[in-house]
């Protein structure tokens, strides 16, 4: 403490006027003392009076010194232009804008001991690095507590330096990643928004879980395979939490597996995910029923809408009207097995499906946006008599708009080089494309990071 005090005192500005005033006061005091000594010293009791005056003066000075130290009226250090020990000095002639610092947003999680003062120690470290705490969530554990922060930090502060500082303050298993303005919404509001989206559309459940839990991989494993055999995938009603993996019972059968490497799920996160799944189970199958009518170049009107398992019979009838070549280009295998895929593809649990109907109500095209773990696949099937009319491009554009709205980073299509219609539709997206040949199969990946978000069709936008 003495070193800090002396350091602060050493930084106080020195003024020559103060020295001049002190020197004048010294000369005045000497003159007054000499006058009093000459007046009293010639009296009979003069020496005794001088000694008594000196003792009284000494006692008064000692009392004043003690009182000044006990009840200091000195201004606080900041009032004298003193900066905090860790704060950077700001020049007096600097403009207000020069003091502004560019900042970035971070999401950070760390585990601390469940003891008084643990959180305070973290906050002190953040304050020393001039970091602003925007939101804070606590996740109690059996031993310790996981604290999740949304931070605004100087852009010049490296993440590694922040992690080391948190570790020195008692934090462990620290995880940090960049955040954006969407993370500024508080946790209750975000959870309510995700619950609303899930209530409106069953296909939103995997996306809601991903947005709720952050960067993770979600797999929906059916209880029955496409070939009709039991897969053995199941989970208890209450679910299972195992460190970085949680297993939840899928309301439509099977199990939903959520994995997040290197960052264990907390009981609080598990309870939130289970509540979303329970909400989905209570509401049952549902999709938005709005429709959008389009006019093709030749004048025919078609209707684009969401489809689900209720459209299974219409989709099978469309299969019967498609040629073997069209089915082979779509399913990349024996066409006799094509009908087996439909129930899986039309399930909202595995993605979203758009159907195109004619004025008479006949289904002539299907477009699928399929959740594939961390990736997203797009697939199209257009009946032979309706090909080369722009239906495939229209469906693909709408599926990509849904992928952008869902926060997907890319979409990929699996096709063959001979499928010129699909290749042309992907190129028409005007997005960066990657081409890869795998065992004679062409995989085209469109990166959505630079995509201009296309307006959602009315049957999607009405419920948002």
C-alpha cells in the first residue's frame, strides 16, 4: 500500500506558485516570531513565557497533523487527473473521438468454484481489461458453477490473453467464441422466441435446439429404417445426459441425439432442450398451411406450399408418372426403392419440403431441404412433363432462402454430371460454388455467407 501511495504522490503535478506561497509564509512567520521574542524577552518572566508558547505551539501542530491524517479532505485521485494503475494514459489535448476504442462481442463460458467471491474475482479481471459484461447466465452444477457471459471487449485484446486471465482468476474449462448482435437478446426472450417457432412448425425443432445450445450437431435417428426394419434407436422419456451428448425421445419415434465436442452440457441446458421436445410432442404434427400462387412463362398457374406426410399418396402418384431416368437422377439408386424414401423425406423432423401443385391439385414437383448433422442438403424432383419450365429453379431459390433464414452456412446437392437441369439451377443461384466428384457422383456445394437474403415467400413469412 505504501508503494502505491508514493507512486500516486509522485505523479501529482508540481506548481511553482505553491512554492512561492510557502516561502512567503515562512518569512512572515519568522518576522512575527522575532517581534514577539523582542517584546516578551525583556520582561521579568519572559524566558518562561517563551518556553510555554513553544510547548503550546508544538502541541497544536501535533494535533493538527493527527486530525488532518484522520479526516483527510483531499480530493479523490481522479479529481487530480490521476489514472487508474491499469488504465492507459489519455493526452489532455486529445479529442473525444480519439478516446473511443473499437470493440468486439464475445461469448464466454467458464467453470468456477461454488464459493463466495469466485464470480467477483472474474468480474475484477474483466474490468482490468476494460471489458463490459452485457449479460450473465449461471448454470449450477453438483460441484461448481458454469458462468456464461456475453462480453464487449476491446478489439485489440486477443482471446488467448483473456482466457489466461480468466484461468488466473480461478476459471477452468474456459470456452470463448465470437458473438454478433443477435446474441444481445436476453436468454428468456430467446427461449420464448424458439418455443414460438417450434409451436408454429414441427420442422423448426432441430433448428431451435441448435440455436438454443450453440454450436452442436443434431441427428434425428428414426425407430424404423427406410427398409422397414427396427433400428433399435430409443431413449427414455426423461432423456439421457452424458457429458457432451444428450439423447432425447423423438415424439415421432426414434431419438434425437445432440452432440457438442469439448463443451459438456449443463443440467440447465438439458432441461431447456427437454422442454422444447416436450412442447413439440404435445402439439403433434403441424406445418404452415399458407400457399403461394405463381404463373409460369407459358401462362400456367402453379401453387407452391409446404408438404408433409399427409402428401404421401400424392407424392407416390407423382413417382408413378416419372420416368426411370428422372427417378434415377434423383435417388442415385434402384428406382424400385424410390417410394421407400418418401415417408422419410416428407417428415418435418428431417427438414422441410415444398410441393408444387397444378390448378387441378396434382403434385408435379417436390423440393427438399434436409438437415444432415452440421450440413444441409437440397434435392429436387420434377415430373417429366413439367421440366424445363423454371419450376426447379423456383423451388431451389426458395429452399436456399429457407436455409439462409435458418442460419445455414452452405447447402449441397448430390447429382450426376449428366443432370444438366440441376447443375444449371445451382449456377443460377449466383453463389460461390464448389464442385467435387465422388465415385462418379457430382456434389455441388453453395456457400451462403455472401448470399443476399432472399425474401421468404408469404407462406413462410406470415408465421415469422
